[in-house]
C-alpha cells in the first residue's frame, strides 16, 4: 500500500517559475527521500532528508520536513524543460513506500 | 561507474506464460529490491534480496518469485501471467546504509501481458 498522498497530482508551470509539491505520510520515519521519474523510466534519487532535519538544499531543490504534521515539500526553483517529470516522495523502513506522485510539466 | 542494468527493456507475453526479468546492480551493492509500477496501484514493493537471501517480501502472490546470485545479480520470475501483471518492473540496488545513500534504480522492464 502507498504511504501517503502527494499534492497536487499534476502541475503545469512556465519555464523559470518555481514548482512546489507536497507529500504527506502516515507513519513515523527515520528519513524521507524524493525521487524523479522521466516518462515511465527508472527513478532517480534526488534528495534525502532525515527526521531530525527541517530543511535541506541540493542545487535548485529545496526540501522541507515537518514531522509533527507528517509532511514534506519539494521546491524546484527556476524550473527548466528538463524538469518535466513525475516526482515521488518515499519513506523508508526495509523498503521504499511511495506516494502517488506529482506530475510536473514545464512549458517552454 | 555503470548503473543498474535491467534486461530486457520491453517484453510482451501471453496470459498463462511465465517470464524472467534480470537486474545487474551497481558493483559493490549487495542489496537488490524489486518494485512493480502500475497506473492503478502506483509503486509497490515486491521483494528484496541481500547476499543471495530474500530478506523482505511484499504483498504479492506466490506467482512472483526471485533469486539473487553470488555476484549480486538478481532475477525475478512471474509464472502463470495474468493481464493485471502488465506493469513496469523496477529494480533498485543499494549499499546497506540506505538511510544515507538512497537507492539507485534501473530503467525498468515494461511487461505487457496480452
């Protein structure tokens, strides 16, 4: 079963704009990970945030984590056409438990 | 270094047949996990192998099985295929410290059952 929900399900933005997506989860976690998937191909690991961290940056990505609300957000700044993909959050125990994903379309 | 390699990329099978998918992990990674992705159910965990032993298993019927070889390469097998088995099957390899390093996925095998 999926861990939680992502919001929104789909997002369409203009190149150069920021994209924000949210993820909620159900259980307590040690860490939460974000992955990107291009056109039904494999997933690419983007960033990992630990439960004792509130915010983490990697290039144009910013992830926040609020364990009291069991939620996380991923911000992509200055989006590019190449950012068009589906984005998934996942909690980790012995396996990855994914949300349903947010499909992001960046228009040129 | 080479990534996770899954073969074949695409496969079309008939109901009732069986299929074997292959996954070669990143060199040095001893853990291999398999996931099924469908539009309806999303990404679902199938099983995980570590040092040739199945360490964890998801909630799938016994028709789904797997194994891991001494070189860490893994195969998964689906017997008596059903239409609902049509999916993208993803393999992921990892070092043991997944809390630090995350998982590396292959490009997947797209299975279509007709």
